[in-house]
C-alpha cells in the first residue's frame, strides 16, 4: 500500500523534528517514510508512508484518535520524539479549526504578524497583508477587529495569515468544522481556488467524508495509527455532490471506515 517507489531518493536519517528545505525530484513538498510515534507504551503512529505533491490536495480521514492530527503536527514541526524520515519543502503554514486570531490586533496586523516576526518591516508586512486580505475576499476589512467578524470571515483571515509566508505546503486541521453549511461551501471553494492559483501542496485533516471527496485529489484512510487505504479521487472539477459517481465514492469511503449509512 505504500506509495514509495524506486525513484524516491530518501536516504538521510531524520532528526527529532522534520527536515526543512528539502526538494525531491518528483515535485513532492512533503515526504514521510516509516513515521512512528508513541506516548509511553501506546503507539499512535505505526509506520506511516506519505507523499504530498505540489498542486494536489491530500485528505486524511479516520475516526478520532486515529493519528490524523499527530501527522499534521509532525509535518508542521509542532511535535517531536518520533522516528522515521520526514522531509518538508520550506516552512509549512498551518490553519486550525479555531482561527486563533489575536483580538487586540486588527485584521491586517493579524495577517502581517508572521512577516514582522521574520524581520520584514512593519509597513511592508501590512502592504502584503492587505493584498492577501483582498485575495480571500475580505476587501475593506483591514482595520476591523477580530471580535466583529463572522466565523467564516475569521477563518478567511486565518487562511490569509497562513499564506502570507508563501508556503509550499499548507496544513489544515478541520478548518471548516465550525462553520455553517453555506459558509463551509464558500470556504471550501476558496481553498480550491487558492491551492490551484498558488500551486500549493495541501494536507487536509477532516472527519467529513463528503468534504474529502469534494476537495481532495487523494484520500488517505487511517485507523489505529496506520494507513489502511489510499483512494484516488478521479472526479473532474467542479464536482457535483448529487452526481452518481460522487455518491458512489462517498459510500465506498464510508464502507472502508466501517460506517453504516441508512438505507
């Protein structure tokens, strides 16, 4: 089931945190081999092999506790004490289900924060942040305060903040889970547009099988810290959720997850 092939050239031993600024000949922005992690006697990841290529969205699905968020945190450099090989192109950006905006900073300053921390001048960071705020369709909200935003607007600010450093890899942990159904659809389309325009690799952690089929090029199923199935989503975009092929693939994934649906 591993996607490893003879063309992969991964020979260097991996230190406790992910190796940055690694490039692979096949265009991957993240490559994971035999990733293992335990908490005491409990193994939470048991030999994960995973590739994320530039320009594709990979969805991780599985029940709670299956190891999805642990993989994301390791790729983000937020978790150590693991073994295996992890190579990441540049410094990935992360967006979580909660936007985690600083309420005492305006929208533009929240977005600019990542650049000012990297030594970019305040004025330059704000200029670039303002451009991104327009890109995520929040024109005119540069000086708004986070507490005045709707949930969907706050999530778009979070996305802009993640994108400001021009990452090769975008890591999303249930980013749309707290949004209402209509806002979620808008946010999902924004993600698709952004990933395409910027040629990003995206890892999407989600519990929502329909969301995975809507957005992903490939779906990786986890159970007990191990990959149980890898499914390529060969549906053309835009994907109609009422199309028979969409429904069939959703049903197949639910079956692989051992989820029983009503007749």
